[in-house]
């Protein structure tokens, strides 16, 4: 049987990702730069064969999938939505730290939003569903969610995600070494500088 590999694609730039604002459930589209990134992702993924293409239902992820040329194949998965930032939606970490010194999404509470354990449970459900795919799966989603998903893929605690940087329009690959799940490539952005 062919092993499942996940090709993680973070959506292209939005106004809020450019300014460092936490963008969870706010359904923003891509900037012009983000749309260009989507096209460049398509060139980077060209020639790859995917047994499934899944995406967050939020516009920025779906638009990135469409611009990359995989929009006709995409299935949405609500568990791939970004972290619900509750009262911190639209705010930067620096702004939040003026009220909560030392605040980090990885170590502190999010008033009115999800806990890191809830985000990890969603990531675990995605992994469980995709393990049956037997081949490469393209996953279009969001920065924090994808970082948690990678952590859970390697069976690390979700807080490990705080050690994984992930740029917009990046490509990362999760696969196998023998019978162990591993991170094969992370935060690849060379395709954005053609």
C-alpha cells in the first residue's frame, strides 16, 4: 500500500497576514501579492499528482487552491479552519502583550476562542481522515493550524508548533521514514522568487 504524504500549502498573503494581525474566522480574501503567490504555487506544484486536495472553507485558502490550479479538485474540511482567536481576532501579538505581558498563542489562553488542545483535536481528526488516502494529499490551510497539524503528524505536543515558522504561500511536506511519520520539508518558499 502507498503511504499517505501531506503537502501543506499555507494560503497567500492577506492584508492581515501582511500586518501580523491574528486572522482566525474573519473571511478575508488575498491581496494582489497573495494572488500572485497563488499562481507561483501552481508552478511549484505543477506535475505533481494528488489523490486528494483538501482545504479550509475560508476564502483565502480556497482562492489559493484555485489560483494554484487545484481548485477543481478541492474538498473543503471545516477542521482545517484557522484557530478561533476569540477576543484577539484582528489584533497583533505585540498589541495583546500590552495587556498580557509575555502573551503567546502557544502558551496563553485566548478569551472567547479555542484552546490549543481544541486546535490539536481538529488536526488529529484531519490526520486520521487523510491517512487512508494512500498517496499525496494537498492541504490548503492557515499558518497556526498547519503548524499544529505538523506537530501532531510527528506525535509531538501541539506547543511544539511554536518552534515552526511558516510563511504565506509556503509548501511543507509530511511523510515517512520507515514506519515513523516525519517532517520531510518545511516552509519552502523558493518558488516565490522565480
